[in-house]
C-alpha cells in the first residue's frame, strides 16, 4: 500500500494517532507518517481565536463528514422555514432533563425522574437536585433565549445547573486540576485557573462574531467547555445546554425536539472518545475530533426527528380509523376513558400530594443574580401563604387494606375480562395475607398469556393498587396494614446488624439508619413521615437506598419501605457509580489485601472519599477487614461469582 493511498484514506477518516497505528502497514514508520499527516492537516486547518493550556490556539479541519452532516441539518432547516411556532421555540424536550444527568452516571430512572417532577417536592438527594437544576436551567434558557451568549449568561446557566451541589455556583474554578472520569489513567492538561476569565472572553467574542457559521459556534462552544472545564461543577451539562441554546437561537428549532443527551446515552463511547481526543496532549489542541462527532450527532438528531414524526403520523392515522368505527355516545353518560372524566376520577381516587416547600436561600440568591443582570426570572410566584396546605396528620397514608380492597371491588364491578380477573386474584392474596407477588404467581390463576398479564399489571400499578419493588417483575399490594410484630419475628442477625449500626461511632448516617429501623420493628415498615417527625426528611431517600442495599428494607413506594425479617445484602440494588468503584478496586487489587493509603495512592481518591467508599463496601459485605489487621481490606466477592457487583471487569 503506497503512502498516497493512506493519506487519502486519512483525509476521509479523521483519526487520531493512537487509532492510526492499526491502519498502517508495518513497512511505514508511524512517527514519520504521523508528522506528515499532521502537517497535511495543519495546512488545511482553521485557527480559532481561543487559546489552549499551552498558550497555543485551538484549531480544526473542516472534514468531508462535517460538510455532509451540515447539509443534512441545513436541508431540514429549509424544510421547516414555513412552520409557524406558537410561542418561543423549545431548547430541548423534557427528556433532556433526565438524560443529561443519566449521561453523567446518575442512577435515577426515567420513570422515577418524571414521577418526581410531577410530585412537586423539594429534592431529597443529589439525583433529584440535578433533575430540578436541569429543568430550571432549561426554563431560564428559554425565558432568556435572545439574551447575548456572553460571560454573564454562561455563568447564570452554571449557577442554576449547580445550585445546592458541592462546588456549585457561578464562579470559575480555582484549581488547575479537575477530575475527568473519561480520562481515568491518562494524563491531560487544562488551561490554568488564572487564565479562565480571559479564555472565556475569547469564547464569547467568537460566539458574537456574525461571520462565523452558527453550526461551528455551537460545536466549538460545546468542545471548549469540555476541553477547558471552566467551572468546578456541571461542565458537561453546561456544554450540552449551551450548544443547544446557540442552535435554537439561529433557527435550528427542530433540533429542540430531540434530546441530544438521549442520543449520547444510547451510544456513549464515541462521545467520551471524542472528549478524550481533544484533551490528549498528543493531539496538540486539535478540536476536529469532537467537532466532527458533534455535527454527526446533530445529523443523527435530524434523522431521529423524521423517524418519530413518521411514526406519530402513522399512529394518529390508525387512531382516527379506529375512532371512525365507534358510534357516538350519549352526552349525559360519563365516559371514564375521556381525558376530562379520567382526570377527575384520578383526582378523586389519588392521595393528596405534599405541596412544594420553599427553598428560599437558594432561590433568593439566584433571583438576585437574575435581577442584577437583567434576566427574566425562571420562578413562578409562590402560592399565597397557607394556601393548599394538607390536612394535619398522615395526609399521604393509605387507610389500609380496605382502601386497596375498595379499588379492587370497583374494578370487578365493571363489565370487562382482564382486570376483574386480576382483581379477584389480588383480593384472594389480601385474604391470605400475601402482599408480595410476581407475574409468575398470577399466570396460573388467570387464562391469559404473559403479554396480557404484564399489561394488566402495568394498569394496576398506574391505578395505585400495586407497586414495583426490587426487580421489575416483583410487586406488592400498596397497603400499610402489616399488623404489629415482635422482636421474635426478626432474625438474630438482623437485630445484631441494626444494633451495630445504631451503636457505631464511624458514621452519623449509620447510627440514624440503625436507630430509625430499630424504633419501627414492631410496626414492620418505615415511612418518610417517620423521618420528617425527627427533622430528617431530607435524608430519607439516601438512607433507605443504603438500607435497601444492605438488605434491611424493601422499597414499596417513594414514601414507604417494609422492614425485612433478615438482613441479606442486595447486590442488584447497587448503582452504576458503586459498580464502577468496585471494578476499579478489583482491577487494581484483585484478591490481595490492601489499605486505605493504597487506595488513595493508586486511584486518585482523597483520603476522606476513599475512607467513605471502603466503609460502605464493608457494610454491604463487598469488602471485609482482615482479622489480624483491621486497617487492611480484602474482597469477599469476585466478578465470576458476583457479576452484579461490577460494571464489566477487564
């Protein structure tokens, strides 16, 4: 293979040096070829007026793939020129609120995120706080869409994205080093903290240049935030949101209908690989690797939008054809499937939700910053004092078995097949004291296949009769009637574990979990209201997450957990972050014993962070202290026998 053929190949495929090596034959010197290729690229490159960590400007090449992607996007813009938008265009769909956190490792599910947003409650953990912040930042961006994308605008986006989070705020980072998970084990260099204000002004000047193509502005803004990491927290979410704002401002409104973070989540490797390539020193400030990826992602978003629109049109046609076959009904007969009637019935049968409590300090600080900079507020006026307050005492509690039984009897009284059959089975479970069941328990008792069984289970869950617990195929009747229990109903191991937590001295969280669960053993369950009575309502979610992982409780709903009779760690409940840390530790130490100091030295964790991780893994019986030396740890599990603990061990 001659060198010219190779050079033509690499003109079409913009590949970094480390990916180039497998693609050249052994007869060609890779160092010499790379120099020639870089020289060829630099000759065709455009230099950006923004400087990198070494003081040299960033640069890029306009590749064939970038041109082709831009043609796809521009054609879609032309096709949408005649579309009339009611109100300001959308920056991103609501799904972006979830997916932009999911991309960064949040264990919260889409369903949980949407349910939380609908509940209107104050955040009780970092995942819920991120969801609130993401939605607030989207609202702010929409309300101030035509404000110049200047330094203050970017700072305000960051302030809202990171409020109430560690290291959150609008100020630039003060450290020259930022931990970047996708660069684990690789060296990289960022612009110095002292240079960030100047670099940010270079970026905003570039974004304000009317002669720069809007697609390049969005791509460069996204890439620079990822390469410079100007803030201590929230940089990746900021990069995705800022680039979307730029696109919508210049008329690419149709891209606001697709969540770019969702596309990233479906195939994360190219995203993180593109980030790594603009951070690696060997690539010398070449942003092409990310710019090309980003424009191809936008072209993919265009194709995704077309596909969804086609499916929607097809679905609507099918619905209209089906409606044409149904006769009209008398207007004096309430149609329980009609949206208005259905909403009213849901309102009557649903327990009241707690009103959102005000978080005045954070809101006041943001409101002051908004007002000072002339931005539109993103907060609605608060309700009048005392308005819509819940009744005193257990406003969210079910009245017990009878509430569930009443709902089931209502279903049975209707003239239908599937749900009434299920309702009869569930009443039978109630009579037998069987509150937890699986789909397999139901199947032999009804004459329907698994698909119909799952559909019925879904409807019963939506009606608030059953709740998903543990694995997705396990359910519980939503009832608080457990009867009074005694200590003899719990194993000696369970009592010992809870007492060890309650009397321990290492963590206030441990003491709180142990004390709260011991205090509710006779009740058999614990609720968020029990936590609120002690002033710890905001710690409920995180405490119960750990308690569920340790095997002390099983979550029945967002506000209630049943206390189990014996303690057995539930590895299936580990989140992605825990699995990743377990993998890193196992890859580093394997079956050998290791110390806190060794973890700090090899995994770049601070001493306090490493200590917290080791303590948590000890509680979960993933690690154990050596009997002869309690400062040494050793794995009790391994990837072969317990793959659920690790996120793919090399």
